[in-house]
C-alpha cells in the first residue's frame, strides 16, 4: 500500500541543484504512496547529507545550502525514521543493503553506478529507463489474517506520531480482534527510537448492544451498564497488547439522534486515512480465504474522518469518560 525508499545521503546532497531533483519533485509522500525511509537514525542521516554537501563544489554557496535545507524538510515531513543498525559498516550503501536484508525497503536509491544488488535503483538509469521497483502497484485486497493486515499498513504506522483505530464492534475478548490490533501496534513501534513519542487511540461504540430483537431496552441506565462492562473488558485485555510503559487512550462513543453513524472501520493518522471495508478483525476461521478491500482515503476524506473523532468537536457523544491504559507487554 505504502512503500519505503531509502535515499543515499550523497544523492540527497546533490538535490540542491533543481536539475538533479526535478525528476523526484512531488514523488514522495503518502499521496504518492512512496515515502522516504530515513536510515540510519535521523540525526546521523542528516549529518551524512551535509558532509556530502560540504565535499561538493557548492559548499560555500549559501543559496544552495538554503535550497537543500528546505528540500530535506519537505521530503521528510512524511517519512519513516529507522533505528541505527550495523554501525560497524562505514559505507552507507553497504549498510543500507544489510538493513534491507533484515527489514526490507521497497528500494534503495543512489547515484552510485554499476552497483549490483536487486534492491538498488541507480537514479540516472531510473530517469532514462524507469524501474519496476519505482512503480507503485495498485491497491490490493488483503487476506483477513492478522499478520497480513498489519504488514499492509506497516509503513503508515511507522511514519505516524498519532494513530486512531476505529472499530464500533471492537471486542478484545475475542482473539480475532486482539491479534490484528497487536500486529498493528507492533508495527507502529518496531523501528522507533525509544525517545519517539506516539499517541495511540482506540475508538469504539455502544450501539452494538442495542440492535436486534433481543437487545435490552435502551435507557441511560443500560447505556452506563454497557459502558462499564466495556471498560472492564478493555482494562483486562488491552495492557498485554500495548508495549510496556506506552499509553493507549480508549474512547467509547454513542451516536446522536439523526447524527453521524458510527459504522466504518478506520486506521487514521495525521498523514493518512485507511478504510478496512470489513473490519479490523481477522477471519475467525484460520483456513478462510476471505479477503478485504483496503482503501487509502483521499486527503479531504481523511480530514473529515479525523474531525469526527477529535476531542474539540466530535461527531458523537461520549458514552462515558475516555480512559488511559498503560501497556504491560515486554
């Protein structure tokens, strides 16, 4: 769905020259489904870029410095930030190749010619002839299996600092809900530096308890009873899913009369909105071949959805006060 591209710092250092960068302008970001993967960690990658720049012909050109600084900020606004690995390897390109073996990128972009590696894209050749790894596949359907659901949206989760999971029927008593949520939470934290703070929220509803011919009569007393039962379940089941010390905000909504329906299932971040047409739960049948349509929302739709669940002016009423769950998983 979203694809990570590692950028050679020596390549980025040449992009102060618009002629060198022109092909790549507007090519990175959630909308294009290509995002920059900052490797190694941000401060070191930045330092490598500026060392490469200082060794070039424009080292004393203040305008070139300014252009490069602005460009770096722009292409990394929506970027995955990876940890340091393979510190013993001095060459960035060799180091990136080793990282790719452990945690694959979509591709590694460099201006080094004649490098033989299946993940390498040499930019001059890319501009002249294109490259299969530069092409972004169409949006796929995904098997309703926890690992594959998490893998599909992993790059979106790795890049975010604020994620909202929305499922009006989320039931942590059932493994088919817990497993995908655990997988997605793991993807969110797996590449992050320990200092990288993330806000994570889970939003659900109580409407499910008042639908159907055998449902209890809907009253304020019964709503509060269902709210308390849900809280008890969440407090019991969710700490083991969230990494130790990390926090999860849980919000339980109820719909307003004639208001917005709490129905669709989303993963929303500050950069992207993803709709799971069936749900955030996996198929209860481990042998099932069931597939789900997963849709990357246009920016305007993502913005509208985000507003529905934000604190300032939500589209729903609180069934009760939101709670904070502190993770216990080590």
